[in-house]
């Protein structure tokens, strides 16, 4: 399950250092032919499988859209003719089974979301609130 905040909250990444972290660079290509990603020197087309059962949920003062959409990558042998390139750095902070993803482009945070593999874990929403309050 993904938790996407409706409004991008203020995040101070240096305050998240107590959580396990890893980072990865990503190159995305946006074109009329679709979205593509370069991973490990190979080109993939990105496909989104939408969850039709998304819902809104308020946790503390932050409102989220919650859904279980999936992303699929298929290998591509063809680079789109025209595209906009976007290089990002994706940071992941972990607390148990909860993951906070922060996407940066040109040194600015542009997108964040939480990912929970199993929503039946007790206290997961409290963990989301703890990570958000730590990041302020």
C-alpha cells in the first residue's frame, strides 16, 4: 500500500539519519510514446497498473491518498524520438516494514511517499506519523 501526501510536507532529511537509508540515481525519459527509465544501462518502458480502490486517509494533520497501484517495467529496444530527460536521486528510509521514499531533482525534494508491504502490521500508521514528525 502506498501513502501519498496530498500536500508535500516539509522534510529535513538530516533528521531522518536514525533510520536505515539507501539511495539510487534514476534517469527518466518522458515522451509522447510513454515513460521510460534507464536502469543498469538498459532501457525499460514504465507501465502503471492503477488500483481502483484508492481512498483518502487523514493521519494527524496530513491527508494521504492510499492505493495499491503497481509499476511494471518492460525492456525496450527503442529510444523515443523526442523526450524530456529527468535525473533524480531517490532516497529510501526504513523503519521495520515501513519505507519512506523521497525523490529529489536538482537538489529539491519534489515527491515523497510511504510504502507498506503489509498493512495488517500493528502500529504502521503511528510509524508514518513518527517519521513525519522526525523529519520536521
